[in-house]
C-alpha cells in the first residue's frame, strides 16, 4: 500500500508489515491436531470460569450497593434505576466498588486485579496463536502453561469473592472443598503432565 506524503508528493511511506495482517485476514480453520483441538476446548472452558468470576464480582458489588441504598431509603423508581445501572458495570468497576465497601489488604486487592487481568487474557489473547496459520505445537505449549496460570489466579479470587458474598448476604455457604482442583481437572484434565513441561 502506497501512502503519499502531503509535504513531498513524490515520497512514499512504508507501512510496518508487522502491524498489518497480510494474506490471512480470515481465520484459518484448516485441520487441527488433537493437541490443538484440546487446547481450544480448554480455552472455552476457561472462558466459563472467567465469566463466573466476573458475574460473582458484579453480584457482590450489586449486593453491597443495594444494602447501602436501603440505608438511604431510595424510592422504588430510583432503586430500579440503580439496579439497571449496576448491572451494566464492567469487571474493573465492580472490583473497584468492592474495594470501596470492603477494607482490602494490598495482597487481596492485587489478587483481584491479577484475576481481572487473567480474565482479559483469556478473553482476548489466549487464541492469538491461531491467528497465524503457521502456528506450531511447540509454541502452543507455552500458551497452555500461561492459560493454566491464569485460570488458577481466577479460581483463587473467585473462591474468595464467593465466600464474601455468602457472608454478607447471610446465606448458607455452599461448601466446595477442592474447588480449585475440580476446576483444574475440568479445564485441563485432557492434557498430560508432559504437555506442561515441554516449554521452550
């Protein structure tokens, strides 16, 4: 692509080819190996965990705001407007609201922030390797290790948010002993130990 410089009409600007996808704008479906297909399945399951964490953060933030609204005695229309507004809150906003309502140690606040970053990685970056039709399994192993680390971070934060929710809402908490192990097996159970060790 040739772009004419206005100050020097005969000059051309070179476009950095690394910033432009050339030759494979459409997603390359092609034939995937068993390892690649298993990774894609794991990403899908990871998204379920990420969305559960996001939903829990929103629910807890809404619960805390609703308790505050009762104290200020909002009328029906104002209360419904508040609920509608809160339901549209993004994950980052929900986590910031939690920090307003709950005194958080820096370590816990950092965990929530890391979990939000992990959620964004899974949603936006975990499949980027497949944008290159020449992707190879050796590179995919590195992605697999990063995916597992991010799921682990989200699971730790999700357990904590769920415990807060049950405590604040005064509901009977549902005991989930071994929750992190269950999630690990559900998302990555079709991989072998060796799959996580052969990282270049």
